[in-house]
C-alpha cells in the first residue's frame, strides 16, 4: 500500500513555529532519501529539505537556520520543524522521496499560511 500523509500545517502569525509530519509507507520510505517540498499557486513544487536514511540533511538556502528536517526510521515518519516562519513560507508542503517526479504518487499535502 502506497501512502504519504502530511499533517501539521495551519494558519499562524509570522515568527512562530510549526512542526510538519509525514507518515510514509514502507515501499516509499525504507532505504530512501526523503524530502519536503513546497508548492505555491501556479508554480512547480520546489525542494525544501532532504534527509538520507542515516540522517544527513540538506536544506534550501531560503530556509537554512530556520527549518530542520528529521526522520524516524522505526515509525517511518518524516518531520519538518519550521521556526521563525515568514509570510513567504506560505505554501502547501509535501513530502516524498528525493527527486520524486511530478507523475509519481503524492499525498494531499498540508497547507501552511503565515500572516504578517
């Protein structure tokens, strides 16, 4: 069973924190580099952060020092800790394997809206 279930988004004010969660099926998660992406209306998904099975992380310049990706290999869950949120972080956030294609399976995403 293929599964990507994102949660944790919401409407928040600038400067606060959110933690996103992504429950992932074994076939997608195990042994793979996982990532968080964001998408704004009219634009393609863009990579926010990635994490290897061993915990090596990479973050986009726009979120370095504010966001942190992590994973729990037992629970097959990927997290995105988002601190010091800015209005420009407003987007739908998705998780998937790193380098996932648009035609691959995607979950429903979780909306993050940051007001100024």
